[in-house]
């Protein structure tokens, strides 16, 4: 049920936010990016001690970053995203948190369509994860 609600919320947010974008030149411009969403982790099983089943909840993802246009076709970006979700492991309730820090670059292709800019990107990601038991 939770996964279905998260899927419906994701689809609705994409439909409501989608709009026509302008594919202007990015050279010398600084942009701010934002990101919100849901994480739907799968349940797991482990054999630590007696047999246990790990039940996880749908989590929330949020973050943002900056993108800077170096040339007309090349851009650099930095992004920080935080994800948190809960889980039950036997009689223990646990909160999991993940912070992603990514550094990346984009190459934007020149095509004749004005409002469409396909790009290829790559980068490095640093991940820090922890669990809090209570």
C-alpha cells in the first residue's frame, strides 16, 4: 500500500511540474538545482542469530546543488542529497539515513530543436550512511 501511494505521488509530481523548458546557452551561468522524491526500499532477510525479516518504510529524498556552464556545451555540477527511511528488524526500530555528495560534468549536444537539449554526464559520488537504533 505504501509503495502504491509513493508511486502515485511521484507520477503526480512529475505531471504537475513538467512544462516547456528553454534550451538557452549555459556558458557563464550559475544555476540552482533542487530535488525531492521518495525512496521505496525493498524488504530483506538475514540469518543473524534467529531468522529475522527486515521491514522497511517508504522514505523521503531531498537535496539540491549548483550547476555552472563552463562553455556552451560543457557544465560542471555539485549536488547534495539526503535520504531517510525507517525499518523494523525483529523488535528493534531503526532509522536509516544516507547522504550523497556528487561532483559531475555534462556535455550538452547541439541539435536543431530549440526546446530540447540531450546531454551525457558523469561524475563521482561520495556516500555516507548510518543507522540509529531506538
